[in-house]
C-alpha cells in the first residue's frame, strides 16, 4: 500500500493530536510547525488512544498513566510503557497529508 490521504493540512492544529483511520489503521496525527507526525493511536502500555493525550515538543503523552512517546521514533520515553509505538512516514502534497501505514518504523 502506498501513502494515502489522511486529511487536509488545514484540519491539523499545531500541537493538538487528532485521530484518523488510514488504510484500516488508527493513527494520531500531530502538526509541529511545518512537520506532521503519524503515530499509531494506541499506547503500548494500556491500549489507550494517544490522540487524547498532550503534546509537548516532539513527544506525546498518554493521558491515563503518563507514558510519553517520541513522535519521531515511537520510542517509549518513560514508564509504565516499555515498548515503542509504530510511527509512519508522512508526506504533505499541497494541502493533503499522506500517510504510509504499510511501512512503519
């Protein structure tokens, strides 16, 4: 599967995660300046939607237990989460945000 359109860039608010289904995968999209990050919308610790958490810098925090994850790598940055969350390549073409869920990193 190639990258598919998730939303319009105009739908994304700086630093506020939003949930989208892309190719059958739930992802949280986060706009930070000109960059857009896509991370699986599920905390690896407790299966909670990351799109309901807070974003600071390039990290997203799970609202339930406070685990944070890197938006760039998906790495779990503190306990209780120990496992990473998949992140996906994002391309912006015009006003379209495209996400490739077939090639997580």
